[in-house]
């Protein structure tokens, strides 16, 4: 085994650590591949920056420029095995794999890259020939911290094997977006002991989950979610209020509750937002389409100003919320401790002058109008 292979083996063996990656980057710099070495360093630096901050954005932009220049070379070994991939901290950590070929390709992919996130895709023409036995039997799953089932179509054959899979003890993140999650299965899953490390759950765009979530999240005290996406679930106001008051949501850091305004005002438009959200650690809040209006913005800003410590919120999504000049005035005059790095105000009819005022107030923010 040469030096390069030894360094790569250390990255694979300790995927959560930065030191092996930076040692590999140094070796690349010294052995004729400075761009790849710089790419690794930029992504590691960006991962350690405060999320959504200018430093994080600058590192990611610089890394993307390098990736665009060398994509073909750096991903050539993936072309016949993966449908898609994403670099994290300088290496491919996320892959999208065909369910029909997972058993054939998983070992080689996991031996080449520190894969920790897998999206499983099942194509319509092969749905009858793509059981997921090879996925749940794969020893490589012990390395996986995130599974994405949002591209599996309408099958429900994987829910029970998922909950009972012994290789998934390290899984922290599940994506079921737009999938037909069985209500009774979800109720039992949230209340039960399966996947004890789970911290992030995406249930967006599943129309029949409002009641089960309002009933089950308050009973899931043994869980501790840090990321939740409950967008486009047709909650009633009392249902979303019960769900967000749950103990398992108390320490959430990223919360997405998008709504399609063409169906009418969202359930949050009827609530006092200052008393609705678990603010303690919330750094991302996306309320796209909820139609909370200027009054909702006042409630959010007032609550942030009441906090004894600096509010952690850095990413605020208020696109398509019927906002007017009063909302802009409220944001511009927010408590000086309120510090945003991303503010989404698209499709509210705001002017360039209003955007300029917001940019003056939040100079480090990426503001979308």
C-alpha cells in the first residue's frame, strides 16, 4: 500500500474526523494535485464555519469553482456505479443508487469513498425487479448516517425492514418526502425504540400525516429531533401547535413548515408565532407560503428581542407570506442582537429600496426579494 492509499484508508476508517482529510490534502499539494488538495481544505473549512455565514458561503463558492473545473476527473470512478453524488468535506459522502443494483455496487463505492448518506432510487420500469433486501442486508449500512427514500415511488415494502434493520444503529437522518408513509407504522415507529440515534426527519408533502404527528410527537419523549421538515402537510392550527409543543421538538435547530398559499392561509397564520416555535436553539425557520403577514413578522421579531441571550436564528424563510412595508420596517428595527445570514422574502412584492434597507440592517445576509 503506497502513501496515497494509506491516507485514503485513514479517511475511510475515520469518516467523522478532519485530520485524515487534511493530511490527504497536504499529500495532494505536495504530489502534483494542488487543486484537489485545496478543494478538500475549502470544504473542511466551510464545514467548520458558522452555518449559512459569509465564510461558509465563500468556502462553498470557491470549492464549487474547483469542482466544476475537475468534475470529470474527480468523479470518473463513480459513473458506472452511482446515479448521483455530493462532496462533503472534500470527499463523496452522499450517493444516489439504483435499488436494483445496490447489492452489486455498494461494496466498491464504500471502499472508494467515505459514503455516509445514501438515496435509494427505484425506477418505474424496474420496480417489480428491485426489492430492497440487498440494501437492508448490506454490511456497509453500519457506516450510513442518512437514508433518503424520497425517490422510491409508491411502494411500502421497506418500512418494516427499515425499522428492524440492525445495521442502522448510527442512522441520524431519514427522508420520506412525498412517500406513502403508513400512518400506523409511523405512529408505532415514533413511539418505539427503532433507530435510537435519529435526529432529522423529512416528512414533507405527505398529506395524511397531520393527525398522527399531532398525536404521536407529544408521546415521543425519548426522541430528540434537531431537524424537521413538515412542509405541505395540511395541519389544522391546533394540530401544528400540539406537534411543535412536543418535548422531542424542544431542541430543534432547523424547522421547515412550508405551505401552498393557493389552498388558503396556512395554519400558522392563526397562531401567535412568538409562542408557537421552540426558539431555544432554532437557527433555521422556513415559513414559505404560510401567509403570516406583517403581524406574524412582528410576533417573530418581538420574541427574538425578548430572548435573554443572542438568538441563534440565522436563516429565515418568509417567501410568499403577503408581507408589506410594515414587515420590512419591523425587520429593519429588530433588536440589534438579531443577526441573519439568509432572508428569503421572494414573491412578497417588495421594492429594491426595501431590499436595500434590509441589506443595510443585515449586511452579512443573502437577501432574496
